C-alpha cells in the first residue's frame, strides 16, 4: 500500500514540476517577444524621425538632391508616390523659391507587429517662400507606416491626419 502512495506522490510531483516548467517557458517566451517588439518599436521610431525630417523637407535650390536623399528611407508604393509628388512639386517650389524644413517634435507607436510599425508623428514644417513674409510654421500630424526591409526600417506609407 505504501508503494502505491509513494508512486502516486512521485507522479503528482512530476506533473506539478512539468506544469511549472511549461508555465515558466511560456512566460519567458512572452517576455522575449515583448522585448523584441519594444526593441523593434524603438528602432522604427528612430528611423521614422530621421526619415520624416528628410522626406517632408525641401529647398528649391537643391531640390533634386533633397529628393535623392529621401529615397533610401522609402519603399514599395510609397516610394513611387513620393517620386510623383515631388516631381509635381518641383516647379512650384522653384517658382516660389520655397524652403521647407521639417522637424519631428514628438512620435509615438500606434501599432507594432513584427516587421510592421505604425507611428503617429508630430511634425513641424518651417517654411519660407516669396508669397509670405518671414517664416511660417505648419504643425502637422502624420501617421507613418514603416516596414523592415533588408534589415532597415523604411517608410511604406504616410497619411496626414
């Protein structure tokens, strides 16, 4: 009889240890995934800040160089959309002698899932041109979607809100 209780005790203890090990493994995996999402979000936010300041700035005197400087930050359909938008903007920028300097004042992660991060970016654009006296500031809010491409975070979409 004692052997039966002893065997049941060993089995019960083994089951408890197994359940505890599985629980620890699951918690470790969840923590690891959360840490990775957090690291991805920080990297994407850093990339978005640099990208936004280049993408949303231009100077009529160096317009083509500015557009070329933005290209490494872009990917997919947004790269094509950016090329079309800047091509149509160039003549007006040169005619008005427009200079726009964008600065990110704040950014926050809206959603982060693996290789896709959406950020809300508070973007101030300081602009000068022949149609205004002095400098004007446009305070914009933009949602940027970044995707990891070739190990780097690139802008795949932008929408003003």
